[in-house]
C-alpha cells in the first residue's frame, strides 16, 4: 500500500517544503513501523516467546536521526526521481541496516547503552537475569543481540527488494547496496584491529572511518538514491565527492561527541569511547601532538574499562591543550566546506537540502 | 558468465545422470568459489588486513554436504525448471546462508569445532592470541565471527539477487527466501530459550527443530526452487509435506549423531551436544522414559562443560536403555516414509533424486 506523500495534502508528489526533514522522518518512521508490524505477525505465528526479540528491534528503531534515509531519499530526488513510496521504503531499509550494524557493534565494543537505552545485548542479559534462567546472562545477551542484528540485516534486504521500485532500478542499485554492506563489515573489522593493535596513525584512523562510517553513513546512501534514479555519471561523481567529505566529517563529529558530548544528548555515558579504547582520528592527532609524558597517560587510560570521571577529564585536557581538538574541528570545517562546494552542482530542490544536511551532520550535539 | 552445465559434455541442459549429486556439488562449489573470489577482490581493495576474514569464510565453505543446494535445485527441476546456471547460483546462495547460521550458532553455543576445523570464533581468538594483541582473545574471536557471519548473510542475498534468474521469478521466490531467513533466526532464539529454561517437552523440542532446522534445511530450499520455477499449488503442497517430514528426520538424525556419532565423521568432538546442554528431542524422549534417578543424572550432566568421556558414556547408556534412542530412530523411519510417499507425486527425474535425498539426509554418518 503506498504511503501518503506528505502530511500537508500535497498531491503532485512534491512535499510542500522540501527542507522539511520532519516530514521525511515521519514517513520513514511509518514505513519502518509498517514493516515491523508485518514481521511481528510472522514472529507471533512461530511463538509467543519471540516478543523480546521483536521489541528489542522496535525500541531501537524508534530512535535515530534518519540521516542515512535522508541522504538516500535526496540522492534520488537530486537525480530527478519523483517522490514516491518506493524510495522512502529503500531509504527506510538503510535504517534497518544501521540498526543491524549498531546492535552487532555494541556487542563487539561491549557497549552498555545505545540511543539512551540499554544496548540490545544488555537487554537480553537483563531478561535472562530477571528470569533466573540457566547459564550465563552475558552469553544469552550476546546470542540475543546476534539474532536481533541478523533479523535487521535480513529485513533490510527484504525492504529493499520489496520496495516497489522497478526491477531494473533495483538491479542497478545493487552495485551500491551490496558494496555498502560488504565494506561496512570490512570497516568494522579494521576498527577492531586498530583497537587491539593500538598502533594507530592519523592516516590509518582516517582509512578506518572511511569504511566503518563515512561510506555507509553518507556517501553510499546518496549514491544508492542517485543510482536508483538513473543519475548521470557527473552527478554520481558529485555525490561521491560530497558524500566522502561529509561522511568523514560526520564521523569526526561523532568521535568528538564521544569524548566531549553531553550524555543527555548523545545517549551514551561520558567517556565511553575512551573506556572502549576507540582509536579515533582525535586520539591519533592527540598522540602526534602531545608530550611523551602526556602520550603515556593517553596510552595507559585508553581502553581502561574502569577509567573514572577524573581520568576522562584528564584525557579531555590533553586533547584540548595539545591542540588536537582544534585540528579535528578544522578538519570538520574543511570537509564540510568541500561538501558544500560539491553540493552547488546539484539541482534544486535537492541542493538546498544537501546543504542543510551538511550542518545537520556536523553541527549536531547527538 | 554462465557455468558449464555438467562435466560430461551434455548440451541439452539435462545432466547425463540426474542422480549424480557429485556433479551438482561440483557446480555449487564452483559457483561459491567464483563468488568468493569476486568478494576477495573487494576486500583486498579495502585492506590487506582483511585476509583472515575472507579465509575464515572460504575454509568453512569448502566443507558441507550441499544438501540445501540439492533440495533447492531439485525443487526447481521437479517443477519443470530447465537446468541453468541461475538456479545453481540460488542453490549456492543457500550454502552461504547456512554458513552464516553456523558461524553465528557456534558463537551462541560456544562450540569449538565445525566441519572438523576450529569454529570461526576460535580461529579469530587464536589469531589474536598468536599476535599478542591487546584485550581479550575471546572477545576478538566473537567479534570476528559476528562479522564473518554478517558477510555471509549479505553475500547470500547478493548471490540470490544476482543469480540471473528473471526478476519475476526472483520476486515470486522472495516470499520463501525472506520467510526462511526470519524463521531461522526465530528458531535459533527458541533453541537458546530451551537450553536456558531447561523445561523441554517432546512437543516443544519438535516445535523448535521445525524452525531451527527442518524448514531451512529441507522444506524451504525445496519450496524456493519450486516457487522460482512457477510450481503448481499441488506440487508446492507435495514439497511442503515432503520437506517438513524429511526436515524433521534430518534434524533428528543430527541430534542422534551429536551424541552417538563418530567424531572423525561428524567433525565435532564426541558428546559436544551434551556439554552444550542441547535440549533435543532425543533428550526430551529420554527424560520422559527413564527412571527418576536416571533423569537426575541426565539433568545434572547436560550442559556441564567438563563432562568427561565416562559421563558421556553414562548418558548414552540411559538414552539407549530407556528405549529413547529406539523411539527417535522410529520417528526418523516414520518421517522418512512420509517423505518417500510424498515424493511419488513428483515427476521424473526429480522424483528419483528426492527419493535418494531421503536416504542421504537420514542414513548419513556426518
């Protein structure tokens, strides 16, 4: 069933206000809700015991900035694609992919919280503990999260294939859709390697964020939307430049928020990235610029699961005083400027939205 | 590039000997190898450090009985589908799905070995240990296996969509393909619940194996092949009966092999299922039939990771002496007979192969 085009009674396929991201968010939310409702029926038919699996996915998907969906949708529109339910469905599929990545990533990082809620593996561990079941609650938690992530991966694909866009269009988009999935897993693996090898350089850290975040957060959703709409080679090249630059800026902002962000806004405890030992570009720049004594403090503190508030503050100080924070903020500015320059080659109304998305991706607090 | 039809110079699209499962296995193996080679190029372009990820999947996929591929292929042929590279590709995609399920399942069960090799999470743990990397080798192992499984899930879908079968055919098959994936995750979750709740009954254990194994091992591959070929409603009903019965028999044989199998043939240590605390139908029947004293022994031993050879022998004795093993063998015989009866409604040459596959699924030693 096609979704309503907008909430303002527009009938020609164009939202009343193309900058109204809220409208797209509402439609993506509805598409995801409809999909999960249908899947819920499948799970209910198998067993009543599956409700926690469904709930874990549903609760996670109520949150999120829907940025990937926005890039996909506006990549389509920028290439002349008409507004339709099909592209909203594909855009929503990317939110399921993101959910899968987050659920599995939180297991791999041992994170406790996500979007202000307990991480999915913690939810299942709590369910196990609360029911006094046999065996290890942590192991049950990991298993539940593996399965919840696997479901999201399958459903992402199901939503893509079942979007209602033409088979030719979907076949063309496959090149991007498939590469996006494979490259993200690669990026996640490289990210893990950086953490356990702890020999990060700025170049290596930038290589990792390209694959673990920049591509699938901005560049590939945009290229996917464009490819599905049959974008010209020139426009895809523009998306490529915009997406790579903004994708990197997006992740650099994430890394800064991971250390300096307000927990109330980010939904993650302060300093969590430091306790998890994430080898971010910010960390690499810090190690390049600080004194040997400070570097020793950074190396000792990073990845210490018991790092307290004073330890977090000390690291923040080194990052600020060494000028590393300033360097990263400058990188974000430069990359944002590159993205804005690239966006000028895109036609209205998508151009204005892509410009707006630069700020939404980099000036955010969550 | 289409794969060669067979190894015997047949040109009319029909293998020289439809019973020659070896021939199909060779073609499936080649299709998987080609797919992995292409993916290897993608990974190499990202980083040299990804080789262990690729190798873990490649090594796992060299093994396997290729039964799911066979059911899919012969489901297609039984519905009048012509032999072609496309159906071999879809059949091979199911082997990637199976690999994903095994890799993630071994993490969830904490299994050490698979197909006679270390389980994928153990491989990554060993890699971590051998390199003296930071942090926990076990955690690194789990993370590597999560990503390897995720890659297999994505590649399964990629192979399905890129098989070259017509878009109409693939769209029709989606109903089976999508349900198969969702239901398997459900089955895995229910299986986990049985282990931690330890309140198994025969009925519940049978319900679990339907979803965690019977459907995706036999019934759904067969229905997928049939649906892709446009099978009649009658034929799909036949496949449904055959697949459900044989799928259950297949898993019951697996459960018996998990306790009584020769480790050299199964590739898993003797008694591993018992140490993992699997609540199989065999266990449930045993608990129904044995004395209270024996039941206490079973309950105490199941899930004990340190259960020694004598303990395994003791459980085997209870299972045999209580008559439970005989009951399960009878169930396998009954279900096999049901499948054979159903197969009579299928046209030649598929009928003969489906008959042969009953024995291959239930009289096996690995």
